[in-house]
C-alpha cells in the first residue's frame, strides 16, 4: 500500500472549491504531494514549490 | 509501506554470537515469548538503535552503547556488537547495518571514547552516502513518530498526559501525533508559501519603485516589508529562545523527578524548619513575658508577712463588729426600760411596776447608756479603717505574680520540648538523605524557578513583538491597496504572481486548522470503535477527544469517566494507537513490548483478537503469564504467522529459538 495523503488533498480541495475557484485543482494537489515527498528536506521543498507555481504561471500566460 | 524482513543481532545485550529473527512475509501477527530479564526490551532497543543510532531506557534516559555489549563475549575479548535490519519500503529493498566497535583494533577499550559507531544503508544493493542515508531513514520511519510503531507499557502510560492541559509530555506527544497524521505537510506548505509570497510582494514593490509615479509608494512598501520581515524574524527568534528555555526547564524537571524521594524529604525538612522557626518566635515572646512578670516578683517575698497582718486585721474587724452589735443591744434595752419607767408598765409582761422598781430601772438605764456611749463612740471609724486596710492588703496579694510565673515557665518548657522533638526529626531526615543529592535538588528547583521566570519574560516579549508585527502587516496591506489603485494596468505579471501566492497561502493556512479538526473527529470516531471492541465493560459508550488528542471514556449515561484504572488507561491507549494507524499517511509494523501487563484475561483476549486489524505486521514481545500461548494460538488461528522463544543459556546469554516452546 502506498502512503495515503488523499485526506489532506481532500481537505484543501474543499477549501479551494468554496473560495478559490480560479485556482487549478492540480496545482494544490501537486503542492501537497511535493510537501509530503520532501517532508525531511525543507530546502528541496521550497525549490520544488517555487518551480511548480512558476510553471503554473507560465502555463496561464 | 514499511515491512521488516529480518533482524540479526551480534553480541547485542544478552544475544551472544549471531542470532536472527525472520519476520513473516504475510500479513499477520508474530509472537516472541520471553520471561523477565531474557531480553525482550533489548530486542525492541536493537531495532531502535539500528534505525536511529540511540537507545532509550526508562524515563527516556539515553543508554550508552557500551552498556549493551554482551558480557560473556566481552570477557572473551570481543568488544563490539552489530545489528542488521532488513526491510522493504515502497518496493525497494534495504539493508541497514549499525555497528559499535573499538576505535583501534587490538587495543582494549576502557571508556566510551575508545569506541566508534558506524551505520550503513544499502538500497537495492547500493550503499547510500551518509546524508542520503539519514534523509532516507527519516522518510521511511521518522524518529518522532517511531513511538507509534515501537512501543512498550511505559509509553502507553504516557498517553494519560494527553488529558492534562499544558503538560509538557502531552505537548510532545501531541506534536508526534500530528506528525504521524500528516499535519506538518500542511504546516510546511504554509511556511514555504509565506516565503514565496513575501518574495512576490517584494517584486511588486520593486517594480513600483522603478516607475516615477509610484516610486515613493514603492519605496515605502519596501521599507515596510523590511520592518515586517524584521518583526517576523524577531518573533521567530524569541519563540526559539523560549523553546530552548522550555527544553532546559524540562530537563531540570526530569532530573528533579528522578530524585523525587529526596525532594519529598527536603520539602518535609523545610516544613519542619519553618515550624521550628515559629516555635522559636513563640519561645522568645514567652521569655519576654517572663521578664515582665518577674519585675513584680518581689511581692512574693512579702507574702508570709502580709498573710499574718491580714489575719490580725480580720480578727480586729470581727471584734469591732461584735462590739457594734453589743452597743446596739444596750441601746435597744435602755430604750425599753425608759419606756417602762415612763409608763409604769413592763413592756415584756405588760404588768404594772411595783414600788422600788423605778429606782432600780433608773440605775440600770444609766449603766446601759454609759456602756453604749463607751463602745459606740469611735468604733464605727475604726471598723472602716480596718476594712480598708484588709482591702489594700488583699490587692497586694492579688498582684503577686507567682502563679503567672509558673504558667509561663510551664509554657516555656513545653515549647522547648517541641523544638527538641522537631530537631530530632530533622536529624533523622538528614541521616536518610544524601546531602549532596539534597543540595542538587535544591539547586535544580532554584534553576527551574529562574527558568520559569525567564520563560514568562520571553512570552511577554513575544506578545509585544507580535503586536508590532500585526501593526506593520496592517500598514503594509494599506500601502499595497493604495499601490494597486494607483498602478492599475502596471506590473501585471508581478501582481498575478502575488495574487496566486496569496491564494495558495490562504488555502494552506485554512487547511491546517480544518485538517486538524477533521483529524480529531476521525481519530475520536475510530478510537471509540476500537475501544468498544476492546473493552469488556458494556456500559461504556464511546471515547471523547480533547485538543491534545487525549481520550476520555464516556459512559452510556453521558457521564465522563475522569478517574480510570491503569487497565482502562491501557485499553484507551491501545484504541488511540489503532485510530492513529487508521488515519496516518505512513503505515508500518507495530512492535509491542509487554503490552498486556496490566490487562485482565478478558481484555487480553479482546486485544489479541483486534491485533491483525491494527496493521499488516504486528510483533508481540510477551512473557508467559501475560499471554497464554494456547489461547493466543486459538484466537489468532491462521493470523499467527510465527513464534519464537527466548531460551536462557546463562544470565548473560539468551538464545532466540524459532517455535513457541517456552523456556521454563
């Protein structure tokens, strides 16, 4: 069984659909996954979060 | 998911030579039977040491590794030990080897400095570098949450602390619970997004400061951002300093708890010393009083003379009193005779007087009058003088302090006896306690008090800095709003980036509290279900969770069971463990050391039945009286995958034997 963080993702998705519908679903889920994967490496997590958000901005533009 | 395949011990604790336990591949329960002092806790410690390089004893005291070298092999000249743990995690095979050995081969080590410790982690056959190894182990089983996978009865008892508000152990466990449940995923995300939002806000201000019409506002925003950053850093710094102080205080408190017996004796001694002080003050007051009453003590010397004179005066008063009565009688008689002489009739018998009686009456009246005048003249004044003299002498007698002196002397003696008895008590306490330990306890307590004061000061500073931060943030928001209004259509890209980070930060920020609330609800529900399955008391309806994830039993009447037995504690703790396993993103094996010690047979049966549902891999380390072997086999049936027993070879040598034949 793989480690399950779907509950965390569901919690954020509920908040997103209620008040932040402009944000793409995938972005929030991806950030949760990055944070889980890099839980023990804070530098790595910041870099990967930054890259993922910048990618999202580039896609929009 | 983490799955242990085997553990190999070499000269670790009582496990002399090389000995191995193979964990079953299939999901289910393994049981290792061993009586006291055979090495059950040591086996659990071997796993902890392999994973984290440290071993904790009772009260979370770290045990020095050289204490764990097998005594017999040490005597034979072998001063090293090694643990090899093989496991799988998310499809990869790992071999973890940790070794403790003398620094210089061939030279007999004398103390901890003469040893060295090495650890190697092979991932699918390739050895990882030290940093990679540490990071990988932290991902596979972080030390903070290992307590939910590798635990003993002592740890289960700590869960009671979760019910106590502000308990330090409770706070520590609460953080560990949130760690296993994944809350740091959101908290770390929030921190990262805060950092990136700050950067995006700076980029907007930077762009504004480069345009003539927004230059001034942009500069103001940059300056305010710096202030916000400064206050934020200061708050963090203060919080970290407070954390260090709290850690220091916890250490002092832990040390104090270790010498709790002495602590009680010292407190008793201090209390007796305070009582002696009060008694000595009373003694001083009584001595002052004695001095006062002694100033009138000379009256006592006059006492016999006074008494004689008083007797004389009382006699005189009696005589004068009698004389007064005699005068009154003579006067009365003279009056009657005068009446008889005047009327010629006897006032007593009412007969006429005879001739010759009259001259006799005249003589008698004359004589009586003379007597009355002689006795009654100065008699009244003399009587008054005597009565006054008696009164004065009696006053002097009343002032005589003899009795008061005796009372005060009695009190003084009684106080001195009390003081002596209390000093004896102190001597006895002093004989029972080691004075150096007592001094250490007193010094620890003073240190603890000082640290508490310092923590209070730090908290005030944090509040004050937090207030400044809030004001600066409000100011920044206003300036940014103003800039947005002025710069409509400019720096669009920077503003879009800022907006995106703002939204993402808000989602993660709200997510932390929202996820916490959901978790508490889920843990409460799951723990209640497991508890009802485990408990043998049919009237217990559910468990109720508090902010710290502490659980309280609720009776079917709705009453909360605030005082519960140690057995009930144990069952509640196991229910919490099960609920955490159900809700944790990370799953792994559970290894329990002596988990049934405080449970009756009904509860043991229920817990054993529930074990296969807790997680895929459960290993029990139990002694014979704790879990009946036949009953375990019956309850678990096919879910019982493997049995080992610890066989005694000597006090310093235990052999692990596959199969459940228990060493008698």
